[in-house]
């Protein structure tokens, strides 16, 4: 067993010993979803004061609306959320490379077979943080499935812990 797995098990034991939220319903109580980055420096529950059971928190590399779209459709249509807060952040890794660079790294690290598997993958990188927030919000708003859903775009500052609304 790896040290990560041991830490996981011990952490879960401590959490489960104090857990008292098993009664919470499946749909989020406050009817919203946050789509944010998977960056380990962001703790959405703490940063935005989200109690357990209040919201869906969807995470992916770069807080991509396109990558998170399936999850948002499920959140809204099966579980009743009516608002989306898209939250990207400063210092995002998706600002630091492009698709070609990613494909080259996969080939270097994992070989030709792996490179073939990602040859057509859109890594959804971006060069301008605020412009990408606006683009993702506009993209979501252009989907018929998003009609009647409130969608806003934000930037979380990893350096300060503050969030500001962009759109």
C-alpha cells in the first residue's frame, strides 16, 4: 500500500468518525453548481463557504465549460440546479502550454501508443484568463439546454483567496 493510500484511509477514518450528514438529499439544497479547476490550491467549499449538500462542485483542468458540460446537464436536468458559477483562477496551468506541447510530453513520457491515443485530443488550453472566462460563459449561454439558467464567470485569485466577477 502506498503512503498516499494509507493517508487516504486514515483521513477517511477520522472523517467518518465525526460524520453526521448522511441524511442530506441527493439534489443540492441551494440549486447551484460551481464549475472550477482541479488545481489543488483551490478548496471550493472553504473559499466560497459552501456547506455540504448545498451545491454541486464540478472540477476539471482549467474549469472548462466544454469539458464540464455533461456534468452541468446532469446537474440541471436530473438534480434541479438553476445557476452556474464558472470559476477559473490565477496561475492556472492551462495558461502554460498548448495542445502540441501536451501531445509531445505524452509521447516523451508514455511512448507512441499513448501519443496515438491523444493525437486528436483538444486539451482546451487558453492564453488569456479573463477572455476565456467570458468565452466559456458565452458558450454555455449559447446552448439550448442552458436556457433559463443563470450563468456567471469569476476569477479566483490564488495569491489572495479573493474572487472577482468577470461576467
